[in-house]
C-alpha cells in the first residue's frame, strides 16, 4: 500500500493539505484530504483485493454511473495500477441504525435502489453463486478453511439458484452495509467495488440482512420498491438473505487468507457463518423456493 502522505504531495504539489484517516473501512484505507475549502477522499486499496473479485476499472465505471444519477460521489482521479482512488467528499451524515430500519428511510432506500437498478447497464456482473465458489477456491488454495460446513452451504446455494436462476437484469451495488450509506437531502451510497449487473433481490436482501430488518420492515422495503409485498416477494427476499450472509461469511474467509489489515477476519467469518446457518435452520427452504420460483419480477 502506498504512503498516503507521499501520494498527497504528488497528487497536489505545492498545495497545503491536511490528511486524516477515516474510520470504518475493512478492505481499504480511507483518508480525508482537506485542500483549503476543497475536501476529497483518498482511498488506498488493500492487499489482495483482486482475489475478492474486485476490478478497479469496473469499480470506477460503476461509481461514475451512480454519480451521474446523484447517488455516489464523483470520481476525480484514480490509478488502477497504483491502487488509489480520489472522490469528492460528501458532507453527509451516517444515518442511525434505527433510521435505516424504519420509515421514512426505508421508502427512500427503496426509491434509491429502484433508480440505481435502472441506471445500467455496466460491464461487470455479480452472480452470488459464482462469487461464493471463487472465494472457496481462493481460500482453499491458501490453506484456509470455512468455519462452517461448506458442502452443506453449497447444497443450499444450489437449491436457491435452481428456484431463482441468475438474471443480470439490474445495476446493483451488492454491499449495502450501514457504513456505505450516508444521508444529506437524499440517500448516498459509497464503495462500488462489488457493483455489477445482477438480481435486484440481492441488493434488497443484502440491505435487509445487514440492517437486521424486522418482518414488518421487510414488508415496508418491498412495498416501497415493488408497490406490493406478497408471499412470493417475501419468500424470495428470505432466500436472498441466506445467499447474502453466505457471501459475507465467505468474504471474511478470503480476507483471512489474503488481507494485511489489522482486522480479525476469522471472527468476522465465524459470526457471519453462524448467522447464515441460523437463517437456514429457521427457513423452510422447499416452501420458500416454491414461492420464489413463481415470482416473475
């Protein structure tokens, strides 16, 4: 990873710059750069991020599409070779957990995702089954095993994929953690590393499971997005919550194998793996899959 101070001097020669680290990143290192009245964010890519399926050219292209509809901060400069990205700083606030899980924010999230999902196409694709399998191969090649039954998880993955075959129908973000969401006069979304064409239900479920939405909040989110939330929508959302947690657990497994950041990725993978298993144990997969297979959206 590049020296951030040396990079700031090179990018803005002769300008007085104040550099401060931004908290919250668990893949990259992020810095606020204050250049007088101008403020930007400098992102330095973590080690081994290509092994997470991140393509920096695809990321920048996705960010620019999202910025064009006012959802993401504009890209100002970047180097895929050196692994840095500069975006405009957004003077927005992080919503509280309570806000993210209730109205009116759920309605605004639904509207934002509808706009995003219609803003493509982009070149990148995000198929969760392929992502999970690739993560398993990367981790296994480095001697890192999953802290859960991967064969059993693979069977669940196959069952869900059969009920809802992959469709690259929408431009999706695919990483809707609370830390990637800001709010000023509207919802803003950061970090487009995993963005690509995929199934809109992954974004909806990813948002739901990351915000630990209640059943009532799930219904509000789906109603805001589709205008209705019948049993087929709710079943498909539940299946994709399972897929989302499996992807997140596998992400932690790969990070344990490749990352140089001072983060306990083993604990992260165990926590998300346990949640995946809990969701599976609580679900009637056959019933959910039957309902999801009947949904044409």
